[in-house]
């Protein structure tokens, strides 16, 4: 047989497991992401979502793979997303959409000025089109106007927290099952991750239920520890389970088997949140420093450092722990000083404030 005729396995684990499902997908990331043991922390393993792409990685790449696949299937090349000034999703969209010949843009609202967020905002403004709002209060009106004035353009909600976005992470759960099956790590008893929009957590809940249903997960069910980084009610237990159930319903609707969410798998941790979204916490800084010293992937102060703090506090949980490295570790492209010189004065002031907050922290 001619070797050139052997089909390559599909890069998306959901379509590898269930090739007859009808799920839009474009390839943006390099999957599967590695699983690495971090013996200095005991039975801790890292899911290297941070390295999901050399362009820009992190957990949002899986969300974008299904949502941008949907946009392209609908014949839309103009895509908008919404998020905070330092949004990883907005930056990922802007840096990846070019390879798909799409025209991305972001509507961004103010947040706490931190070095991590400032770095992202500078990259977003240097390489893409963004409308920066002066206040989050004006966001609903902007979003509504965008929908009304551009009905043919594709709009991605904050975090891509819709069932189709979460299906990207259903694929991640099936990927874990494959990796555990071939011995990359022992079956995880715990999966630990930051929860912002609920998309990733909901997808993992639905994905492990699906893996169990298709007999790809013969091991004990893990507990998913979702560490809150955005306020209630966005990350309330009810909202997480609502998206997980909607994602589970999407599976048979797209040609897969019926799946039932098991709420007992979810444990929500609220005490690492601190004073608010993107507020730097002492425990988070300590976790980021510990990871740095160990040569582990970077933990950003908004998201991964807070889940890192939970991981360190719960070091004596029995069984293997799989830590979801959600923040991209790819180097950012250089800023464009000319573009940054042209941004509105209130953005310049915000960037300056982030710098002074850096020296203070
Ligand atoms: C670095 C990082 N970690 C974790 C999350 C939380 O993921 P989700 O919004 O899917 O809950 C995000 C969301 O933007 C993120 O950017």
C-alpha cells in the first residue's frame, strides 16, 4: 500500500474518538500537549497547555479551534471577541487569526492594571484591532450595537463560554484518556485549574463523562478542582454545571452519544480569589515564584498563580494531581512603538499605572 494514502489521525481528540461527529474545527495548536512529572512537588503532573502553540498558547487555543472552525464553516472571516484589557483570548485570537486569513478584532474593558495584563494589552494593540472601553458599564451597549450593526460577523463571548467553545476541552479530556492509556502518567485523581469564564472546566466535566461513556476512561473518576479567579455569579457552581450540561447536550446533537454530567466530580475553590479579578495575591506570587525556581511553566498573577496557590496548599491530597498550565509560555511578538504611540491617552495612563503597580508588588 502506498504510504502516502495512510490517513493521519485527526489532531482533535474528539474527532479521533468519534469521527462521525459533526464538530467544526480548525487546527491552531500542537496537540496533544505534553504531560510532565514535577517530582519536586510530589505526585504532581503538568498538562502543558501553556505550550499549545509557539505563536501563542494557553488553554484558550482549544476554545478558538472550534469557534473559529464554526466561523469559517459559516463563511465568516471577520471575528470579534470581548474581554478585559489583558485578555488572553483576545490576544490569542489576534495572533492566530492571521494564519487563517481572518480579520480579528476585540472589544476590551478596563481591569486592574497589572504587569501581566499590560504586557498582553501592548501586544494586542501592537498586532491587532481593538476598541478599548473606558468603563465596563458601557460594554453591554457596545456588544449590542456590534450585533445589530454587523449581523454577518462572528462574535465570541468572553472566554468563549458556549457549548461549542467547551467542546474544544471535551477533546482535552479525551486526550488525557489517551495519554493515561499509553502510560504518560498514572490516572489522575485530581485535576486542578483556574476558572474564569467556566469554558475549560465545563468542557472537562463533559469530556470525562463522555470518555467514561465510550469506555475510554476505565479508571476512577477524578475530582476537578476549579479555582475561582472571576467573581460570583460568573463562576458559581450553578453556572459551571449549566454550561457543562449544555455542552453534554451538544454531544448527541452533533452525532455523539448521550452523556450525563456528574456534579460530584466538581469542587469549586473560592478562597484563592483575593480582592477581585486580576488582583494580585500573596499566595499567588509565592506559587509563581515556586514554579519559577523549579523551572516549571510561568504562572500569571490573574489566573494560573491562583490555581498554583491551591495546588501548593493541597499538596497532601492523595493520588496523582494533574495541574492545568493555562497561561501561554510562548514569547510574545515585539511591541510596535508607533502603534502604541497612537493609543488614546487613558490607555497610556493605564499602561503607566500597570508599571507602577509592578514596582509596588
Ligand atoms: C491563563 C488563563 N487561565 C485560565 C483561564 C480560565 O479559563 P476559562 O475562561 O475557560 O474558565 C483563562 C481564561 O481566559 C486564562 O486566560
